[in-house]
């Protein structure tokens, strides 16, 4: 089967950004020992880039709607190498948090603009396929970053792990530059700041878009909360996993390589809302399975939860690309801002429940968030599907 160059390009963009975003997650206990800080403080290495993404994302959409797509994606991909190397050289946790924040400032210029590119260049079913390819890139990147960090850290130290990530980022940036075609349908947005505020005003009057932003908030809140606190659980007795073994746990991320293509076909067959319901149910069942006292039970639960959450993310981005017709990157910027605020909160909001009730307390909170997402989709996507008269 011939691989479409454009699909490969957006997949490379997704990989290039997400291989960097969550790198420390599998080595948080190692970082706590290295810097002599509490485990809770190491969570700042996850929260910092997520907050940076949330801060800059609204402006990224406007810049992209003015200057174009590919040039920003490629430039940011190469620029990302520098702060990654600085993280490897960090002499303190505070320094690492600072460089991680700088990474976060660059990341929206890759993934948010890539979604805008899909919306411009890939109409109809081409957009569904491109969104799926992009999601596959983000899934593999999210897995690879955590996996490499855990395995390399155990054998050569965590600093070497970040150097390896920097090298892979260079390769990914080169792939984007070569594979991603220049945009053909891009139309610059004139009017500067006035036009920017006008587009945001229009987006804030779109209840379906706002509901989708809420779903994105919940998705990353659950995802970050799940994979931050499950690492502390698995590093402690009775599991007592090493950094390398924790990195291996993230092999479960690869389930998204299966569930995402399947969800694309399901959307075309049964519709976005029905596919969303199935994904949320799968994620909830997975969360509950992580309560089992065996490592096998936890791993199976993580597979189910990850598979469901990846489908939710693909559906949300696909909904924006398919339905927002004006200033797409600005709409994506709004979504990304809310999305990463959710992720930043997910890195520390469950901490009180973790300390008071352990893993069951965290699971209760995350399941409640999934149910709230289901309610939002029922109010917004189901209605929108009836209005449009199609299933996608």
C-alpha cells in the first residue's frame, strides 16, 4: 500500500512534538532521587511545558493564520532541539523546569499548526485519514519519548536519554521538511490583532466548539493524571519497578496504533458520537482494571484506558478540522489552550487524593472526568450530527 506523502508529513510532525512533551514521565522517581526532591515536585517537569503550551497556543493560531503553515512547523521542529539539550545539562530541578517550559513554548507551532494544515489541505475523507495519520504520529512519539527515557536512563543515565531525544528530534524535523508538501489552500488572515479578537469572539459563540474544548480538557487531564500517578504506584512495593521497567510499561501506548485506525473507520460507519461513547466506555473499564492488585491487571487496564483516550483525542481534532471553516488555526489554538490547561491540572490536581486514598482515589476522580466528557459530547456532537445529516 502506497503511503501518502502528506499523511507521512503530518505524522512526522506529530511524532516530533510528542516525543519531547512527556519524556520525564517514566523517570519521575529517578529525577526525585537525582535532585533530592519529593516525587510531587518532579511533576513540575510535566506541568511546565503544558502550561507553556496553554499560554502560547492562542497566539500560535493567529500567527499561523497570517504567515502560513509549513514554515512554522519546520522552524519550530528544528528549534526544539536546543532546549532539549539544555534539559540534559540541567544542574537543578528548577533549571530543568525552566528549559521544559521553553520546550512548551515551541511545541504549539508544530502540532497546533499541523491541525490547521489538515483543515486547509485535506477536505472530507482525506481530512479524516490525515487526522488519523497525525494521531498515529503523536501516539508513537508519546510512547517513544517515555520508553527511550526509561530504558536509556537505566543504562546510561537520564541526561543521556535527553540527548538521544534531541537527536531523534533532528531526524523528525528533517522528515517534516522533506515530506510535508507546501500548503496550496492557505489564505492569510488580514487585520492583525483586531481580526484575531474577532475570530475568537466568533469561536466563543460556537457552543459545539466550546464543548469540544471541554472534552479536550478532560482527555488530557485524565491522560496526564493516569500516567503521572500510576508511575509512583508501580515504582513502590509490591511492584517496585525500575526506570527501565517503567519505560517498558509505556509500550501500552502503542495500542493507539490499532484503536486510532479502527476509530477512523467507525466514524465513517456509525458516526462520531457513537464512536466516542464506545471509546469512553473502553477508557472507564480500563481505569477500573488498574485497581487490580496484579501487574498484569494494571497493564491490561492501561491498555484499555489508553486506547479509549487516543480515540477521544482523534475525534476531537477531527471534529474541529471537519466543522470549523473560518480561522481554523485560531480554533485549534483555543482548543489546545484548554486542552493543555487540563493536562497541567492533571499533573498535580489528583495529588491530594493520592496522598489521602492512594490509587483508588485517583481512579475515582479520573472516571468522573470521563463521565463529564460523555455528557458534553451528548449535548454537542450528537446535536451537531443531526444538524449536518451525516455520520462523520
